[in-house]
């Protein structure tokens, strides 16, 4: 049975771009930047992948035409990564050609660990060719991140650091929240010290306050990094941080394929479940 969209509407801005636009505009009016994400993953035929690239390109044009302060986030598995790596690279570069032409930015999202190596590899290829127009996501809970962060920091990559949203086994990822937080702090410090503009993606007050204190202690200006949160969660906190002169961005998903995203929001961390359920039916 397909769940009705009403269950996800607090966390997904709409099932099409037109429904998402007023939500993005309202955030922009409060000084909050946005990253739009057309939901979906794991495309397995070229016709659908080609159509997805066309949709992403159209999205870049529509963002510009609407005057929105928004970048976009993409999943490589929507662009044919499960079909052929070179084919996916060609699709990614076709999209980035448009982003560069329009001076826009594309975030390559990170998926499950089956895709981590190839995602980082394709990101590095893209970064060499497109520089400031492309970034990626690194998940702090993965054991491999201890090596990935300094490697990517060395080239000055634009990194969105998050805790991690997929259920991964103990051999691949930290399972204990205190350990994840300590790893996150270590990686955030590296990114703040060694990259031009790190993106700190978390709703965790302990981590938010730690980053603020770290930056202040090291005389790092508020303009040198950005806090990021998810649509439907803690907007009052986002507004307060903007008032305190921090850069803030909200990740705004939309589209008809919202169920996997919505499910991960419920399942990724046990301490989030009650918060999500308790806010689900609020206006």
C-alpha cells in the first residue's frame, strides 16, 4: 500500500517543483539558503537516467528563473551509476557544464557504502574539471572517513559533513553515538582549518555548540563555514543562527519518490524517532 503524501509533507516540500517553490522562497526571505533535492535513487535503465539528467538541468534553469537562492543535490545512482561508471560520469559532466555556465553549485550526495569509493572517485574527477561548482558529502560514522577527510581537505574540496544516514554494519561504521560525535568533531576541525568553506550538517546541539566554540577559540569568522539542517526540522534554530550572523542552509527534498527518504528520517537514529513522530501532524 502506498502511503499518502500527508505523512511526509512536513519533511518533503512537495511532489513537484511548483509545490516546493513557496517553501524555498519563505526560507530565503528569512536569510536561509537552500539546497533542493529531487528525490529518487537506483535507476537501472538508460532512458530513465537520461531523463533524470534532463530533469536536473531543467531544475537548474528553473531555480535561476525563479530567483531562488538555492543549489541542488544529486544522487549518482539516479544518473546511471548502477548501469556503468563512465556513462554516469558523462551524465554528471553534462549537468556540471550547465552549472558552470550558470555559476551554480551541485552537491553530489553520498549513498550507502557500496557506492562510497566510486562516489569519491567521480567527485575528484568532477572537482578537477569544475572546481567551485561541485561538492560532495562525507559521513562521519564510517571508519574509512578517518582517511577520506584529510585526503579531501588536502585538495580543498567542498564537503558537507554529516553523521550518516544509512544502516551500516559495525565493521564499516561506528554504532555508538558518543563515538560518532567525537569523530564528527575531529573531522569538522580538519575541514574548518583546511578547507575554504566547510558545511556542518547536523541537528545535534552538542555538535553545533562545539563548532561555534571551536571557531571562536581559533578566531575563525562566522562567514567561513555554514550550518546545514533538513527541511521540517528546527527552523526556529536556523532562524536564530541567521540572526546571530551564521551562514545557514536547509536541505529541501521534493518529488514523488519520497518514501525511502522519509523512512531514513524515521530510522537513521533511534533518538530521532520520537521527535519525528511528535511533529508529524503539526501545522
